[in-house]
């Protein structure tokens, strides 16, 4: 298991390098001069030139990349042009909010989506099955930003039950109150995905012979479904959870904009507008890294669950679809 | 006087409701198995043999299936009238079932030993340790060497024959009164087949278990069964003890089956005998004999009226309009 | 010679398959509903002028914020007094165009990359897949947002950004399927017969993986429609006054309290259309599944 983990970590490196490369190239191609934007329209050509020198913007892309990578290895992401603070500090400040939002949404959607999927599979063709699957389908067809607005409309504007702006600052309960609407908006879509996928994964497993055997042994239905069927249905579900995290992060960016939730999403979008290269780079790379690591964790848990995979898995990420 | 019958099935009917019609998978089947004896059910795919077995176990998925008629008398109870809890109790303990492909019959993410222990613990209130010991004993009984360490192995670490032995161990570990084996040797090599059948006979002697074996392989029937029931398109066409069947089978379908087995002594240019035609669509069985479409001796009455299963000599039943009263057909087979 | 016989058999099988596929599909009620929704959207897009009640761009500040049903405005008006219903009808054009074009762009490039990667293997495969992994590391929207900022707003760029962001998914799916098909006996037989690599890939491998691609593409169109709406919602996609469901939703957000109908109906339009594609895509997937009971 350890060797496998190490192997996967090493394989990460080229992927991460490409991430940095992509971000670097794209941000350098963004039209507009950050130095000019920073100094404002009143600045003289000289001042702008000086700033460009200072920020190293006149060097070749390759040397800029080289410097950046060197810094990256030290954990230094450069300074934000706009805020004049180290990017890493800013990210450290803003990331927890996005993290809290993503994790709560993920937890809600898992707790709702997976059991529904399992029950629907065991009660295939029943009313429960039809209704939940239609709801799930509608759930995944909704734009998250629309759902967020509708929830705000109903619960904040009309009913006044829940706040719709910011993260709350008066203690834990207040934060939870502010967390409810944004995380539910995100959770609905993920829950729909999980419910549908769990159902189809379970349906495939239920047809298997070893489920017939488990039933023939006289085991209770609950045991057959959760111990025998679900454990086998789990690996593909886990893969989907990993992939869904990416959608969750995408959704978080949009949701943060609506709720003024002080997280990474809003940070990056604003930074793009302000041509703050450093912050954009640092932010996007950070989000990408987080996602890659989450996926690695997902893959590793896949190996943990399946003894065959553990026993002698040779493959790289290319081995699977 | 105590009945020697372990299980008695009377007029069992199991239908499946599909989008394109009702499939009468089992349409009025009756048989019984004596204690310590082996009954074989023979038939081609779609004859209803597996559905019969699943009906006894109560494992018919519903929807779309439903058992809509008959009785299954086991230990004085009608299984079709039992409550869910009672069935759960019987399943795996009094009646055990093993399936065709041992690779897929075992859950790949649990050790073989754990799966056997699970079968024990589901029916007996004993400690995990005791269950483990019983499981290891069961593995030894079925001839798996080094049972203690094999307990911790996963299914994919066993060879095909060993796997089937392990599956059998799982089936017999609670000393069932009836063991149902659905094509237990079909997925195995010929040499391993013989071993497994030997093992089953052995276990039967030791444990006085009745066995219901389902197969399409006449060789298996000859090896291990005391009685045979031949099914075609959901109905019984003939029932007799094994030797009688080979010696004096009456139904043209069995003649076809017996004739289609290639004989080593035939020259290599001999064309293989086949039964012409295809099995009927079980959604549209008419009033006549289900085999009429393929029977070389079929006459008008065959297409109009379903033949009854009648006893033509002690313990030998046949469902055919001619074999019960008209002896002329028998002469024709010799030609 | 043998190759020709095999191709003829394949053609006959294909015709049979196509017919039973259509039959299975039409039997699925929800798939048919999805298809109807899609057709309605397409009709809206094609016949927008006929179906609208007003000029979608006609500004009339006196009429601003009319409620649904007032003064002949079926769904009310927006902040500039423009008829909401007509703008939504015209918005379907953007959605359909972006949906179809972005998906096609991503699909074509992704499929080609996947075919090459899967068939050639080795270093080519490695490089392409590493690149795809790198792209996959970005949450979709982020990638699209960054690209839009580079390219600027507008229909062309939206199609381009979403299309490019979709490439990795197709590449991965196709590559996975190619790997499976490559190992199958008939493929190895073709290689042994000396068939050219190009022919093998296009005439034999591609048709076999087509079904998963079609399913994915249908569902992808739904995703592309939402992505366009998201980009326009953030102000990066289609700029007003051109009506896009996304930018209408953007104004809807600004006036959520005073004129909730703007946000509600534009979002509803997105929901309905995406639902249609999802229903239809599900139906296509079920109809193509060989394991499905008829």
C-alpha cells in the first residue's frame, strides 16, 4: 500500500508541472499590463516601466517561469500586485471559507444522495424510485447559481429565515446560519449526481451471483444490501465523488459570488478583473493542486477497498478510464 | 409412519410479468425428494429448472416474478405460505443452495473464511471463534488442504476447483437437510467435475442430506442422481429413477437428448443428432403439448391437448399422449 | 476478401441495430418527453421572430419592471422595459448554438486525441494524457473563466472556451474504449490481415465506441448550456444587449428583490432545456445498453 501511494505521488509531479505551465502561459497572455493597471491611469510611462522591471515582467517567459518554480518549491507564491501581500498569506486567509463551504456541501450531498441511491436500487420500479430519480434529474439540470438565487428569494427575502450575505461573524451558530443556503445550493446538484450514480452502480451489483449466494445463505436484507452489495458498489461511487469535487469547486466559485462568501472563488474572479497575475496564478494553481490531491486520496481509498487492486496494481492513472 | 420425503413440490407455477407478456417459466411442476436421495432436474436453457430451484428458496425477484400456484411442503410446512422471517431461517440452514460459477458466487471483497463464518453466524448463536473453527472444519471436509491458512484467502486466490469446494463448504456448513446445486460443475474442467461430484456423493453419505441437482449434462445425471425429472418449457415431461430413464425412457424429448450425445464408437463422419427446431416462446404456450412443434411423432391431438403426467409403471411418470397407452411409438424409436 | 465479407456483415448488423435502437428509444416515455423539450427549444431558436411578442431589444424605460401578465407582457419586462418573454425566446438561440458547437468542438478534437493516444500508446499516449490530466486538474468553470478573460467576451470565444475545456473528457473516454477494443480478437485479426492503421481506427474501432460518445455528447450539450449561462452570469460570456439566459439571470440577480420574475423565468428556461437534454441523453444511454431487457 505504501509503495503504491509513493508511486502515485511521484506520478503527480508531471501533472502538477503541466498545471503550472498552463496557468503561467494563459495568464501571461491576458491582455492588459498589470503594472499600468496597478498604478492607475495617472501614472507616467517611466513609473510603469520601473514597476515592470521590479515585478520582473520584462524578463522572458521562461526565466519568469523558472523563478516562479523556484519560489514554488519554497512555498513562496510571490506577492499580490494589488494587495501588496504575499499571495500565500491571502490564500491562507480565504481558502478556509471555500473549504468549509465545499466540505459541508459534500457531506450533505453524500448523506442525502447515497442512501437514496441505495434504497432506490433495492426498490427498483417502485414509486419511491421513480419520484426520487426524477427529482435527482431535475436537481442536476438546475444551474447552481439559479438555485442559489431562488433559495435566497424564498428563504431570505420572503421568509426572512436565513441570511444571504457573507459568512457571519458572531460565533459558530451565526456561521452555520450563513452556511445553510450556500451549501444547500451546491449540495442539491451533487446529491442528484450521487443518487443516480449510486443507484446504477448498485443495480449492477445486485445482479451479481454473489448477491444471490448471500440471499441463499439466509442473510437479512439489510445485511445483503449494505454489507455485500454496497461495499462492492462503492469503488466507482468513490471515483465519482472525487470527480464531483471538481464540480463542487466550480459551483463554489459561482455560489460565493452570489452570497458574497469570502472564499477563493470570489478572490480569483476579482483578481482576474484586476489583472493581478500573481494572485490569479497562485489562486488557480492552489485550487488545482487541492483538486489533484483530493483525487489521489480518492484513488488510494479505491485501492484500500479492493483487495485485488492492492495485491499487485501496476497501473498508472492511464490504466483506468 | 414417518414419511421418507424430505421435500414435496406440488403443481408449482411461477410466472414473470414482462413488458411483452407473461412468461410462464414454471407451469405446473410436481416432484418429491426422499431423505438422503438425489434428484436431478434435466432440461435445456429456458426449461424452467433454475426457476424451480429459486422458487423453492424463495429467491424469485418480484416484481417481475411471482409464484402463483402450488405448494412446497418441507418439514411439514408449506414454504409458499411461510412468512419472510421463517424463510430466512430456513435458507442457508435447512435448505442450502450453491450456484454454477464459483468465481462469481463468492463476494470478491471478503475472505472465503469470513463468508463461511457469516453463513454460520446467521443461523447459530455462537462466538466468532467457534464459527471460525466450524468454517475451517468445513473447508477440511470438502478437501481443501491447509484449511486454517486458506480461511484468510480471497476468492481470486483459489483455483476453480478449490473455489467450488469452498462454495460447497459454505453450503453444507449448517448441515442442511436439502442441498440444491444449480449446475455445480458446468463452469469447471472435466477432471475437476468428477472430483466435485465425488465430493457431493461423499457428503451426502456422511450427512444424510437430500440433493437436488440441476443440470443439462446427462453425464452428471448418470454419475450422481437416484431419480431424474426432465423438464421442457416449464413442464415436467418425464420422471423416473435414473437407471429406468436410461433404460426405458418414453418421452421423445429424452430420446432426442440421449441420441444427441456423441458416441465415441461412431465413425468420425457421422452427423451429430440434433433435436430440430427451437424451444417455444414461454409467453405464448398454447393448449397443446409444449414439445409438439419439435416432436417427430406429433399428431393432431398433441397440438390441441396438453398431455397429463401419468404413472406408467411404479415411480415412472410420463407426459405424452402416446407413450401411456399406445405402444407403437416405442417400436419407432428403434428405427 | 475476408475483410469485405466482414464489413458486409457489419453493415447488416448495423442496420438491424439502428432500427431496434430507435424502437427502444421511442418506447421510453421520459426520453420522448426530453426529445419534445429539445425540439421546442430548437423551434424557439429557429423561429424566434415568429414566436416572440415584442422586439427583444426594444428599450422602453417607462415599461420597466412590469409584472408577468401586465400590459401584454407574458412574463413581464426587465430593467430596461424589454419584454422578458421575447428575450427568453431569443436566448434559446445562444443556448442551442453554444451547446451544439462547443460540444462538437470538444468532441472532435477530444476524439481525435483519444484515438491517437489509445491506438499509438507509448510516449505519444503519455504526453497527451499528461496534458489532459493537467487540464482536468482545473475546475471546469475556472478554466473557462481564465480563457474567456484572455480571449474577451462574445459568442465565438464562449464556444471556443467551453469547447476546449471539454476536450479532456472526450479524450479520456475515447482512449479508454480504444484500449478495450484494441485487445479484442477481431481487431488483432485485422492487424494480422495487414489492414492499414487508419482503416482500422476509423472503420472498425470508431463505430464501436460511438455509442458511449453519443451518450456523453448529448449530456455534454446540457453541460455546455449551463456553462454558457454561468459565464454570461459572471459577465464574461455573451454581453448584453444580446439576450442570453445567463446574462438575463445576471440582471435578475441585481433586481432579485424588486423584480424576481426576471431571475425566476430565465433560470427556469435553462432548467427546462437542460432537463430535456438530460432526459433524452438518459434515454439514448438506456436504448444503447445491450443488457437492457426489452
